[in-house]
């Protein structure tokens, strides 16, 4: 996060580094596809999320997957556009996901896509993490925003 703040300051913007946590609900819907080979493991999904906490609003996204998730090995990429409020500021931004799981180990990276912020969230930069306990999803968002 220090790097994000330094970049924002170097660009002449007053950055306010922050971290917020909360929960979200997610609904995932597979998109039917025509397979050209019986061993093709690729999949495509659409999803919606509802966020609670300092990040409050909804998102819509698309995910591409490959591998065998049932056996514990797979990868995915996704883009989701959040619309709502963050710390009282209204707007939208896009989160870019890249994740793998293999041998019980999961590796997930979520970055706010540069230049994707709109409204009062224009200029946002940062990253997010997701934790899952049972059926409950938790987020941590680390970000900077230019001064209002």
C-alpha cells in the first residue's frame, strides 16, 4: 500500500491510504458453452455480489476457469465492476482477479484496475483479499483515493 500512496503523491494527488473490512454475498451462474473437445476443462461464469460494511453496494462480474476444481486443482481470472459507496464516497471501480489452487494451496490476487474508478471513486488504487469461513465471505480492501 505504501507504493500506491507514493505513486498517488508523485502524481500530485493527496492520497489517503485506508483499509476496510466487511462481508459480501455472492451468486455464481455458469454460462453454457459448446465444447469442441470432451477433455476441455474451461468454464465461464457470471456472478453478482452484495457488499456490506464500509464498502457498500453491488458488483457484477465474469469469470473464466480451467482445471478440475472438484479435485483441488484449477485456475481462474475475473473482472468485476463494483458500484456503490466506499467510506461515504459514491462511484464505481473494477477489480481484477487472478487465482489458482493446487494441492490444498490457494493463491489469489485481486487488484483495482488502474483508471477504472468513476464518480467520487475516480483515481482509486489498491488491492483486496477474500476469506471464506463456512458459507460466509469476508473482504479486506486496501486502497488510496485522491483528496475530495
